[in-house]
């Protein structure tokens, strides 16, 4: 199956956010479950993922921060207990016949000055991950990184600069090479689908225009787009109403993605998207989700909602949660139904 054919069979995704990608503070529990629950989400269960599948989501994105569970140079050995826990969670999705994306998340070592160090660590990490999961079928995808960027700089979130974008493409290439190199022992890794992000997984003009994926026929481009920003992501709760006047930014993004990638048979997965809760705006968020996914489906781009587990909070809290993971009830059913297309 080509990468485009593979992606065409996907529809709606759900992120297990702020979970295995959590980063415990110094002195906190660094056990696998300690990391999994460090950001106030409960331990993941099969019933949670069953609820996700039952709601109409057909693929699962599992963000993972490996850095807190990794030894030092030169081997950067990932702890066996952590591997085992990640496997359990991945299997929750696989056992339900869901496709699963397994990635590298919140790794802040991506942009030191020593590119040799970055390449060595990237290679070591992805060699271990691809070998550990090497016998899995094509229902498991790898994603090289999540939002790699120049943290703390003026260009962190606006598409980066030329050097930053070059480094991201080099890191993507290093990760893909490491995965493919395990193919002699694990043949599935020869053709396994691999997602590669733009700089910061950004949908900004500069990030998209100046991005070239590795020359590999089983590559999928990963982009994140919480747009329009004022409505979907900003802290300004006054911008909480969805109107037709806001549709243009979504239209324009997918037109650019089509011109740059889709028209050249390079498929895309929208690995993260969503609109946060702002006061009582469930109907507006549902209308946004319905329009966003309608346009995405027109272009053949599956979208994954970023669910960070937070269903309430103050005005600074990014409330993207849909599933109450403790009660297994959906907090915003209209949004869920709009997103999965069951309204």
C-alpha cells in the first residue's frame, strides 16, 4: 500500500495527550506510571481507548517523551520497564483494530549547537524504538518528532529561520535512516509508514514552503494547525464565537498544503488540531470542528484531536479535553460528534 493509499483509509484520530509525554519535575516519581500521571491524568486503561474507538475515532496518536527514561551516552538506553508500559498502551489501540502513531515528544535536546550529538541520540533512540516494535504490522506508524523548534527564540512559533528549518529536515532524515536500517532484522520497518514534521509541525507559510521530506516513498508529512488562532488557541476568551467569516483561514491552509504536498502525492496527517473551551461555547466549537474536518476530508487529510485530558480550568488553562478519563464520559458530545462526522 502506498503512503497515500494508507492515509486515505484513515479518518479521525485522538491524541492521548499529556500522558506518556508528561515530564515529571525534579524529585517526582520517574517510574513509567509516575511519568504517565505526572500531569494529572490517570493511568491509561483499555476501557479508555475502547471509549475512544466507540465514539468513532479510528486511529490513536500516542505521544511519548523518551528523554526522561533514557540513559547517558553513547548508548542512550531506554529503560525496559518504560518500553513495556508504552507497549501496553500501544496494544490497547492495536487490539481494537485501530491504527496507532507512536512518536517522540517534548525532547528539548533537539537544538543544541552540537549536531553530531543530536544525530547520535536521534539514531540511538529510533534504533531502539524501531527494534522493540519491529514485529508490529503496518497498523503501527512512527513519527520522528513533535514540533521540533528553536525553543525560547523569537522564531520559535512563527516558522523558524532558514537554519532551524534545515536542522529539522536533517533530524527527520537521521530518524528515518535509523528506522530503515533495522529493516534487515525487522522487514516491516522497510516499508513502515513514518510521519515527519515541518519545523515545529507548523502550518506557517515559511515552515511549509521551506520543507522537503526525506526521499522515501513511505513518508507522511505531519502538520499541526490550531486555526484560526484567535478562536482555537489564544488566551483571549472574547474570541469564542465561530462565524463564517473565519472559514477563510482554514480554506487557505488546505489549499497551500495541497499545492505543496498533496498534489505531488505526498500525504499529510493533521497530527494535532482542536479548539479550546472558552466560556460556554460548545456549539461554536462543534461548528468549527464540523467545518474544519469537512475541508480536511475534501483534501484527504485525516485529523487527530489534541485531547490533553483537561475538561475545565481557569482562563489560562488550555481546555482541549473531550474524554473524562476517570468516568469514561464525553464532556463535550457535540464537539465529538462534529469532529468524527456523526452529527
